[in-house]
């Protein structure tokens, strides 16, 4: 073979190996807007912790699939007693924590008892309130006994707050999280990034990625620049919806337009006059042009809602017609309530753009029917203090991002102060019901009750746009919980 032929063969081999190397790319750099305050999902309300660690580092007995369905996690199967009080979980076998310690029933008992303990700092402690006892039947079997039937138990156990942790690694969990998941924690450069590496001892299907770096970029302009320069491979929950058309027109990228569990509402203080009058609340609802808010505040991203329930949930009922945009009806209702000259109130807005941008639009719409809403912009800490805890507000705008959270309307002391006894009874009945069709009927009743009581102004379901390299597959489009599940993510070429 002549030198020139050898060179051609060598060049062809090198070209082949280069394309092979590209095809087998196994690392990922993905950006998020918010950095976690620490790394223990079982002792803080910050969804940013789950955004990095849920399904990647930590696992629960059950988990959320992208559809929002609850699927097996560390529990491969379970039986429920006829009276609905006893759940027997059969655990996966061969699972170990990232520090090499074995996973068994004792870890489940430790995790659930810690979450529901009197001194628990778990942000969702109420998820576990109905549990009477947790016992290890044998190393691979756990029996959970309830004080009363709870049709939500499997759902509750899928939350990030219910992941399984080990007593051996709990003391250092906030800085060095140790779970059973397909990725293990490697490094946290605070203010910049968190790196995960593949857990080669994982009990389940091995992920395609070997390394994943989460970059934290809070500024929308910086997010746009980093993505355009391809310094990052993807941005989950991209913070500048106005830039999406640019990415959609660029063949280097793909845009995933997903939804979240975030019901964005114009909340009304139901205990504060005149919002204690259902006619006034209905007048507010009819004064709002939802689509104008979605277009103006979110550049068209968002799904209109007419009640506090996610449109992608199979039990959702479209009730938007009950509160359609109708300023004349709004004025008539105010006159009927003795407020033909309108009234003044406060509109207190937290930092997100859906609230700040949306608040300006809504204030202008309310002004058209005679309601003067005085805007005050608050930082999150002030909003939590004044509005959420202090109930010192007339109106506010916030997105409720917890999954399946219609139950908040059964809390009379919750910040919008509804808590109607008939609704409380409905929620109690739902909790005691596990039969799917019966639960659907009850959930339709619940959605209708709060919509017809005009508890709040229901605006839209918060969108979740993700920008990714066009060659990247397996990222979640929707966000049924705050998670960036990397277990199925892979490069296509």
C-alpha cells in the first residue's frame, strides 16, 4: 500500500473515530435559573434543590413520571389492605447508597419517621401526618399503617420531600448529598455550578450520561448569551420567553414548550371587605382579560385556567367560561354590591416577571371597571411576611407550583382565607377515597366549588420553556414537579 493510500485510510479512520466520539458524547452542561440554598430536599421548601437532585441523586418509594403519573421507585410493588389503612411496600433489591452502604427497609423507616417527627424540619410535614407507624417487616419489606385511609399516599411519597436518605450520611447531607439514584454528587462550586457523575453501581437502568454539570444563571440576558454561544447544552425553565422565536428559527436548537404545576392566580383576601362579598370577587374575575395578561406578561406562553387545577391533569375541568372577560357584567355586579363608584385596594407583587408584568396589565384592566389597585412591589421575603403570613393585602399575584395543591382551599387560615366548611368536607372525603372514578367526581366538584365562589382570579398555568441543543433527547418537556430528570437524556449524534 503506497504512502498516499495509507494516509487516505488513516484519514478515513480518524474521521470515523471523530464522528464516533461525537455520537458517544456522554457529558451535559445544563443551566437553571435558581441555585439551591443547600442540598437536602427533606428539610427545605426550596424547589431549586429538587431541580438538581430529584430522580438523579435521590429516590423515593414512588416517583413522578413526566406525565405526572406516580410510578414505582425504590418500592417495586405494593399491596393495600381492604380497609385502606395498611400499605405493604416490596423494595427493590441490590440498591446501595452512593457511599457504598446498603439500602434496606431500615432506611425507609428512618426517612419517614424523620420526616414526620415532632421536631421535623420537613417543609411538607403534612404529607406524612396520616401515617400512624412505619415498620420493617424484613430487609426488603416495609409496612406503613395509616390512622385513616388516604387515597393520596402514593402521590405524597413521590414528592422530593419524601426521598429516602440514610442515617449514616444524614449529618452532612446539606453539603454532600448521598442517595441511591443513577447519579452521585461530585462537586458544588457555590455561585456557579453543581457536578454529578454517573453511579456505576446503580440498581436500575444505567443512564447514558456519565457527567452532568448544572450551571446557575439567574439573569435572562446572560441566559440568552450563554445559550446562543453554546457555552451550555440546554437551559431548563428558560427565563426570557421573548427570545424563544429566535431559538426556534435557529437549527442548532430545539425549544420545548412545556407546562408546570404552577397555577398563576390573582389571589383575593376573602376575609377583607369588600372581597368577603362573592359578587365583588366575581366582578374582579370578569374584569380580567386572561389572554391579554398571557400575551403581555409571558409573550403568549401559558394556558388559561378557570380554577385551581393543572390543565394537563386527567381530572382537569375547563371552567374558564365561568369567569370570561366581561367588563359590563363586572360593573353590574359592583353596582349590585353597592359599589357602583368602584373602590380602592392594594395589589402586592412578588419579584417574578409574571407578577410584575402581569400586575401592571391587571391593574389597568381593573381600573376600567372602577377598581383602583395600588401596586406595591415586594421582594420574596417581604411578600412572605406581609402577604403570606401577615394577610396584609387586598390582591396579589403568585404562581402555586406545588403539584395537586387544591387542598390549600380547605385551610381557613391560608393567606387568601377561604376554608369553606363544605369544601373542607369535600377534601376529607377525597382523602378517604382511593377508587379512581369516585376521586375524579369529587375533584370535579372541588374545582367547580372554588370557581363558582370566585375565591381567586384564575389566570394561567405557568409555562416551562426549555432550550436545548438540537441533538439532545430525553429532557422532560413538562414539569409535573420541580425536577430536571436526566435518567433518559442522551445525545443522538
